[in-house]
């Protein structure tokens, strides 16, 4: 009864319907795994099943190791920048109101109103002027900036949820504000930090538009752009198998993180959903 | 390492505790301030300036030329078809995503092990990147290794391969299917939060009054879900109007530039026609439209909270 209380359908149709939908949702993911090891004429995997497509992908362009390293570097840097900036900012917005703090908080949130597509052209010009053209740091900074509204909001409400007596007693014991943040506040906001870090990682790992425009040097490319180029490698033949191998390489970390940290993932989306 | 006891400082005649706390707050927000000013406020001002100037990709800043860039973009052959196509895509995707999201939400809102597993399954494609999902679909729709067209051909059920991306209508439908598959779980989650916020006694009262499932949905669920539905609507409309990755990877605007979106026009102006001035003019137009739309929908959202 509890499964179906508001939907008005019986028990058996409920299981058949949800089970059928689940198969439809899982099918493309399972198919891409299957396709990545399937044979295709004119590719690295012509007969039988095997890892020929992965070998093709491994050697493509600047090579998978370098491309993957670029992706890991951009993602790690984005996570680090986002965590440091939003933890310090969120702590200040939650605890140290100063002249202009509300304005700065609102300005940070207003980033959400401005589409990334509208800023990409001036950002391209700006990064060139700052000597950050073809720079992984430049791309990380841009992605981190777009994480700031969510991250700062998340950290602010996390810090605000901590009882004030905790830090007051520490201050009386002689701790400075930074050591209060480091020793007492940060351990209490771990769930917020994990949520912010997770979203920053996924955003950076999956970002396509910014690297496409900012990183023209083939040695600086990240996975999504490199894998989109991979399919057109051989004359005439589109290597679908290698493309799907690339999809698997990009998707596996996301799926693993999602399954491990689903609680934080849902929490992040919920804070967005509740905020309205 | 002097002890940081507030009273000691005040007694020594230094800055008062209050001023010191304000100063600390400012210091902690310096990284935020730098990032926001450097990478948000500055490009915002720069794009306005660029839209008013002649600005080529290679030679850079030129003379002030308003309104030349705006006139040029409105006369661009791609512009109006792209606007209509983007709107068409947004309407189709929004209807399907909100409809399916609501359906899924009602199916998985129960607190049971099965419902939890289903929730995880429907959320799984959300964790993928849009570029990865688009590349997945690129193979999925292919005539050589896709799981639909080649098997049907081998069975003799169809003559040639199914052209999932060959006509403008099929390309739109195929891309829509990909986007709905990838994002349905996200909208399901927003609406599950909304559904779980509706008190159970309202449903009990409805069923005691003899309301049918349809009546309960129409007169209890839908009205109380309005805030969540509005939020989902905002996110879906703004996200779809800015579509880029999926069309860039799946269709590249083909066939005959019939699936070019507005953001793709920005990209082409800037990096194919190498005119950053007109690209900036279009960026400003997109910005204004999106901000207005956000403001409008935000008011609608606020209004729905009051009644």
C-alpha cells in the first residue's frame, strides 16, 4: 500500500512500471560499456570483443595519460579553489557581518543570473590579457567562479547551523578567529564541504564549453573536448567504439562518486530545491 | 603568539572587539571579492564595452561603433532561425522533462527499499557530464554500432538505417530524448522534495472525503506542488535556452543549420567569423533576456508562496 498510496495504481502494475522504466534508464549506460569492447570494421577492434578501442583511445592525440592528467589537474584545482574561497567566505558571511558583506553575498549569488555563455567571450579576452591563455589554471578559476554562488550559500548555511556557544567558549580560551575556524568550525561543517567539493569536481570534470574555447593547445585539452575530437580521427570512418570507450572513461569516476556520496549529492540538490 | 582575548585588546586601547570582528570578516572574504570582481564583474563590464565596439578576434579592440554590432547580429542569417529553434527545443524539452519528472517523483516518493533503488537508478544519468552523455548518444544513434538501427536492419524489419540525426525533426527528437533521459532524475528529485513537503493528513482527508486518485492529484497534489514546479520550470527553461554541448556534439547544427542554437551562434560569430564585437552584442541580448526571464519567474515564484 505504501508504495502506491498517492499514485492510485495497484501493486503489480507499480512494480512492472517502475522496473520497466529502470531498464530504459539503465540501458544506454550498459550499452556504452558493451559498445566500447565491440568490434567495428576499420578500427582498432575489428574481430571479436576486446580492448582495441581503448588502445586506440589511449594513443589518440596527446595520449590518454596526458589528457586524463589535465582533467584531474583542472578538477583538483577547481575543488581546492572552491573549497578555500567558499569556506572562508561562508564563515565570514555567517559570523562576521561587516559593512558591505550583504552586498558582496548578493553579488556572489547574482552570478547565477548571468549565463556562462554571455561571459565566455570577455573571459577569453581577459584571460589572454592576464597571460592565462591555454592555461589549466585559468579554466579552473572560471569554473570555480561559477561554483561560488552554490558553494558560498551552502557553506554559509552550514556555518550558521553551528551553535554560537561552541566558538565563544573557544575564543574565551584564547583561540583566534582562524584557529576557531580551523579547529572547531571546519570539522562541524564536513557534510557541507563534501557537498561543495563533490559538485565542484563534477562541474570541472564534465565542463565542455570553457575548455573548448580556452584550451586550443592539444596538449592542454581535457577529457570531454579530446573525446569529442577522437571520433573523427580516421579518414571517413567514425570510430564509434573508441568514442564509447571515452564515454566509459569519463563516466566511471562520476558514477562511482555518485554511488558513494549519493547522500551529499541529494543534499546539494535539496538545498537548491528548498531555497526557492 | 599573543593570546587573542578580546577584552585584553580593548583594554590596551587597540581596535574594539566589534571593529576587529568586522575587519576579520573582510579579510576572510577577500578571496571571494577577488574572484567575483576579476572573473565576474570585469567580464560583465567588458562584454558591454565589446558589444559597443568593433572588436576582431585577432586584432582586438577597435573604435566605438554602436549600434553596428546589434544591427549586424539581427541581420545574421543564422540568428532568427536559431532563436526559433531554441524556443522550439525549450518548449518541447520543458513539457517532457517536467511531465516525466513529476511522474517519476510520484512513483518513487514512498519510503521503501524498492523506491530508494528506483530513485538511485533514475538519478544515475544525472551524474554523467552532458558532453559524455552526448557522445554516448552519438554512438547510440549511429547506423553502424547503435543498438536500435543495426539489429532492426539485420532482422529485415527496416530497409535502410534509421536516420536519427538526418532531418531537422528527427535531430530535434533524438537530442530531446537524450536530454530527457539525462535530466529526468534531476527534476524528479526537486519534485520529490516538494511532494514530501505536503503533509500526509491532507491526503488522508482527501481519501476520507471520497476523492478519487485523479481528484486528489488535481486538487491536493498539484496546487501544493506549485513552488517546486515553478523552481523546476525556471531551471528547465533557462537551461534549455542556453543549450550548446548536446547540439555541438550530436548535430553540429546539421542538417542545413536547422539545429543551431543561440549559444552556438555566439560561438560561430566569435571563433569562425572571428568577430568578437557581434558575438558580444549577442551575449548581451542573451544576458538581458535571461535576467528578465529570471526576474519574471522569480516574481511568479514569490507570488505562488503567498497564496
